C-alpha cells in the first residue's frame, strides 16, 4: 500500500481532472455502444424480453452491494488501487465476451456470468473516484458544481457519439468486431485511469465495517434534504432502467426496428442533457432543489408519454431530447450535494451507501418491466412509467427537505 500512502501533492494541476475526463469519455463511449448492441444480443440469444430484464438485474445487484460497501472498501485498501482493479476487471470481462463470441461459445449463461463479473466492482471503483472529486477539482481550480457539470457534459458528449458510432458499425461490420471494439475501448479506459488518478493518502478507518455503515446511514437519516433527494433519485433511476434499458430496446426489437433507431434516441437524449449541463456549468447561482427536481420529473413524464404516439424517427428524437434536457441537471446537482454536504471522513462511506440506495429498486424494475412487456404489452408499461414520474414531480413540490437552495454547491466542503 506504499503508493496510496503517498500524499496527494498540493501543486495545482489540471491533469488529474483532464485525464479522468478522458477516461470517462472512453468508458461512456463503450457503455453507449454496449447499450445499443447488448440488448439486441440478449434478445437474439433468447428471443425474450424477460431475459433482457434478468441480465440487467444481474448487473445491478452487484452494483447495489458494491456501492454500499464501496466507500469503506476503497478507503481501507486505497482509492487508486480500488479504481484500478475495478476498471481492469471491467476490461477483462469485455475481452472475455468478445473472445467467447468469436469462438462460438457465448451462450446466455456465459453472457450472464460475464455481465456479473464486469459489474461486481463497478460500485467500489466508481465510489473511489467520486469521493475524491472535490480534491481533484480543487487541484484544477474548478468550483465543485462546475467540475461536476463539466463531467456530465463530457459524459453526454461521449454518449452522443457512442450510439451514432454503434448505429454506423451495426450497418458496416459484424457483432464479433463490435464486441472487440467495446473490449478495446474498455482497455484504453483502464490505461487512462492508471495514468491520471492521483495517489491519495491512505486514511485510517476507525471501527468495524458495521460501525462505519451505521455512521453513514445515521448521517443520511439525519439530513432531510439528502433523504428527500435520495427517494426521488431512487425512483427516477428505477424508471430510467425500465424505459431506456429494457422497455424501449425490447419494444423496438419486437417491432422489427433497427438498432440504429435506439442509437438515435440515446444520442438525442445525450444532446439534450448537454444543453442542460452547459447551462448549469455556466450558472452563477445555485438552483433551487425543489425547482430542479419537480421540473425534471415533469419533463421526464412528458418524454416517456411521447413514446405512446409511436416510434417514428421524429418522435424518437423529440422524446430522447426531452428526456435528456429534463434529466440533465439531476446527476451533477445530486453528486455535488453529496460531495459538499458530507464531512470528509464520512464522504466515501455516505456516497457509497447513497448510490446503493439509489440503485435499490432498479433490479426489481428491470425484472418487472421485462415480465410486464410480455404480459401486458408496451402501452401499459409506458403509461405506468409516465404516471410514476409525474407523481414524483408532484411529490417534489410537497417535500419540505427540498425547499431553498442546494447546500454548498459552490464547492465549499462540510467540516
């Protein structure tokens, strides 16, 4: 652990932040291509929307457990080491999937096992980097809200390019080549994380894992603003998994549509999110949490409802753009709220537990959506998702914990 015992140098430098943004670009590019290719692959292997839900759930279960304990694990073994192991395992799983498909050995069982392997350390790895964003932003002389908004801006830029690239590659190359491309991009991301993530001082963690978990949960329960934001973020994440990860790919596949149409929708959503994140990055005042959440969920409800009118190209673009614009501010606002309102000695722990709570309902949402599509059809599923999002918008207006301005969004840390 000698590397992690070295203190982060106080010299101001943009490289750690810029390098991690480059790594984020590659990861999100791979994820965006995967989001187009893998649902088609699962459906072609099984012919079932239900299996699409099962595979999605398998990737979410380890993320929940990994996020819950991710902060504690990362602090105990080292932030840099945890992040490197996480991205390396993801790259290994992607390489194995490409190799298995190339050899004609990729069954649904093998794919499920590799999906589980690739996701098992995503939680701890993501928390490891997320917990040190305030220090990395400070090195780059960036206010915390701006650093998070730029991060989402970069992520969504990659998410625009990914589906467009995937749509082009689907037309001109084979599934084998696509899987090897995904593997190569994941490998590049691992190299970039290794080259840019600073070596942080390893902190002494007092008490057992149970004690640390109890302290983190106690902090969350005692914060009305954080508690309210977590409830809405959890419901919103579950509906997003249901719509973008299961319902829409399955609906398009069952209707015989091209993967390019899904790519177009995802690209439009990312473009919409870029508009929101750019406005947030340039904002001079911290936004009202109540206004952000209520407007975002109302926009999300409208975007999903738009899909009820058909799946033509104009409707798909309009729906994707509406969803992206509405959802865009949620991630940087929520991330900044977590990073700035939690004391430094609890930050990694509380972020990990919070992310786990946000994801808690997502596996069930994936399983229920897959089963509901086969039992009730697409219209019923889309109506249910839209109504649930609208209910969240109305709830946000009534939550006293969201009243006022988000705490410390300028980047000032809690003590």
